[in-house]
C-alpha cells in the first residue's frame, strides 16, 4: 500500500522579498536545488533543501521586455512555461535540463543549466521539431500537447504528457537523452532526436476529475514516482479548479499505487514538481513544490515521506 505524508512546509521568496512564482518543477543542482517558475524567465536556486530564501537565476532572455508574465498583465500566453526539471547524470555535466510544456509554440524550448565555479552556465535551444514528433508519437489532437514532467529511465528521458480526462490520458514517451543534449551545442537537430517506447497511465479519479501526471522522478530499481493533480479543466493551456494532489508509483506501464496528499481545511495543494532527496527499500523522501496559481502568493516547498 502506498502512503504519503507531508513532514515539512515552507514558503519561498527571493532575497529581495518577492515571492517565488508558480513553482513547476525542482531538481538538484550544484549542492542545492533549482526550482522552475513557469511564468518567469528565471529560476530560483535554493542552497539547501530547507532554505526559504532563493537566489534568482536567469534561464531565458526577456520576452518583449518582460521577465514575468500574468493573466492580469495580459502577458500569460507569452510565458516560457518551463514545466520539467531533470537532474542530469555526471557524464552529462551534473546539470539540470528544463523543458517547456509545448502547449504553445513559444513554450517549446529547453534549457540546460550546468554548475560552474560558484555560478552556472546556461544554454537554451528551440526544440519545436522535437515537440511535433513527440505529439505525433503520443497521438495527441492538435493543440493538446502539455508535457509537464520528465525523468531519466535507463539512458533515455521519459517525458510525461499531462492527461485531460478520458480523451487525452496521461502518457509518456522515451527520448534519446544524448541526442537531445547534443542539440544544445549544435551537434544535432531537434527534429532528428530518436524517440522510443510510449506508455499510457490510468491513475484513477479524484471526485469528478482524473489524477493527471504533473512530474516524475526515477528510483534506483527502475520504478518511477509521479506527482499528479486533479484539475477540472478541458483546456490544455488554461488552469482549472484543483481538488487535490497525489503521488503514484509506476512499474513500467503499470500503476502500483496512488496515494492522495492529505489536505488541510483551508488549502488544496497543487503539487507541480518532485525530486528525490533520499530513497530506501521501503520508501523515499521527496522535495516537492506547489504552484499557488497566484503570482502574488509565494510558492511552497514540501517535504514528503512516501512509503510502500
């Protein structure tokens, strides 16, 4: 039986007091942790797991002069929407690969962040042709691409499409990691990156909404933990009301267990990103990040204890 418990909770802010916005993914980087903000051109680097103050790290150039984006400002559709953060192996530089959701043409970029002499090197690439190939491999209807999580699976990147009810189930496709990383230094073209196996996942329902994958992390025994949320929306781009979040354990294409995260009376968590802090035979400790769906409210970091 899979269980999950929240053992810690922290609101995240930058050194100038502004909130870390719309946290969408997290991965280990340079002795700390890099948090992606889906509505900004910068990330938030936490020096320790329990830190509450982040260092701002530029990932992409401004878009029409803007570095943050919101519905209120009329700029939401311009956001880079970085939704996946994957810790790369030592052979690939011990960095982090960040990937956009692909839900709009401007959200089809990737970023590789590599720690270097107390700072970081950042390289970005347009991956539009790869997103088109992934959408075709997943048999997605036009406009339905919404890739929200990724992890390493063997020598491949396993990239997860967020489901939307019975019409578009949560699914994944394997992408050749070395070929993908070669795009960032000009050794390969985005449209030439090989794709592998496709899996679909039925995580069940939570009330009137399905559990839909929002992120993924690999375990040493080749199983995968995914985060999921129950979000009531028919639009792959627009947010909808969230009734809960969960963690699920995958063994290949099989769902070995799903555990809802206990919610307080006054808060429903939208768990968007997870990373493994430590793992053992019977469970794992995860660092999770919560998107508050409000750029004025600080994103939240969670300590999660998962057992099976």
